[in-house]
C-alpha cells in the first residue's frame, strides 16, 4: 500500500484529509501488524501530525458491502460498552469505507500488541479469564443488534457435508483419510446439530486475533467471520486452537479457567454444553479446509492426528471439563 502514501501521490493523502480530516505525516513501517494480511489488498500504519497512529486498510470493491456490515456491527458493540471491539473511524459523511479509484479504504486506531507466548499462553489462567470475560461482555453488547445488521445462520454440519462432497470428487485420498472423523460425528452430533441455539459470535476467536497487553486484552480483531452461529462456537474454536498447539493444553489453566467463567455466565445453553466436545471436533473441519486450500501438508498431517486425539479422548475431556 505504500504506493498510496509516498509523497509522490499527494492526491490520495489529500483525499484522506478531505474524508476524515486526518493529515498523515509518515508511514510507520517498524510495527508488526497483527491479524491475517490475506483479508486486505494492503495495509499500513500511519502517523498523523499529532503523533497518533492509525491502521489504514485497502479492500477490493467486491468486499464493500460485507465490510460495511462488519464495521456497523463493531461500531454497535463498541457503543454498547464493548471497548475491545475496536471501531473504525467514520468519515465526515458517516461512511466506514469510502471509495478511492478502484478500491475502498478503512481507518481505525492502531494498537500494538505484546504478542502471544506459544504455547506458554496455555498455562495462563489470567488470559483464559480475560478471554472468557470478552465473550461474556460481547454476549451482553450484542443483545440489541439493529435490524439493519442481519446475518445468515451458519451450519458447520452443512459445511462438513459440502467439504466431503468436494473431497470425494477431487481428492479421494483426503476423503478416505478424514471420513472416520465425519462418521464419528454422524453417530449423534449431526442429528442434534440443528437444535443448537444460534447467537451472535465473533467467528474466529483465538489468541492470535487478540491485541495483548501482556495478559490483558486491548482489542479483538479480524471479525471477517462474525455472525449468527451456535452459542458454543467461539468457545469451541478457542479450545480447538489451544489443543492443536498442545493437546495437554486442553487440561491446562487457560482452558479450565476460561471454561469455568463461561459456564458460570450461562452464555452457552445446556444442549450447547452437551455437544461441546463434538463441536470442537466439527469446527476442525473448517481449519482442514484452510490447510487443503493452502496445500499445507504438515498441517494436514497434524490435523489428522489432532482429530484422532479428540475422538479417542472425548470421554476424558468431558470429565476434565465437568460436562455431563
């Protein structure tokens, strides 16, 4: 994106100043920008003439509607007290993603992160407690989403069936390799799936999508998959990410503290808890799709091992997590 911000392109900087009344001074290239770079065309940290830091992101026009929806959602959550939902700056006209030439742009405050000690974070009860607190506060802040913010419910069951249909037609080896895990879910989970209550979820909640101040959450980022999903979705995704780093982590302080606070809050329904371990396994198929897309042989091998561990240890996990 630096081609937009060089002094040789004053037209773009003038447009920024007109839209947001922000006068940028320079690009700050020394910062490590958290979150997936794949979700934008480009991005940069900019400093204004007052020393404030901003993250400027460039998106293709085909993402405009989706990004507007996400930006409105985050702004609403922020207005309802969820400060860690980092709202972007609207323009003087109230737009979140105005168009310049052949792309749209978004500006938000830039916050640096102390990062995550991997896999050391699994031993941190404080991190687990703070991640639970975020989900609890998000559940409260999202209770009155305005009618203009609407999402289609997500079904991991439908997602898995579609993925296996694709593997059957295009990659029979992968189909056969992962079929036993699908068959495990078909014993009970698939029939029960459609009864799981839907709630608003972040959609990709894990520690690498958090801006940290040591063990404290400064902000949660990458809301690309936000929307209506089963109420256990965010918690199950987080634990799935914990276990693939170290399966023993599923019994460590981060997980046990997190689950204790989530259980006490009541934000997951009884049926959500009943099928919580199975839902963790089911969500791994979304990650499997990512490894297949990237042709990541190492992660494909690791995912198969991890899914087998989840299946073999599911009864033990229920006991550790006090799920009856």
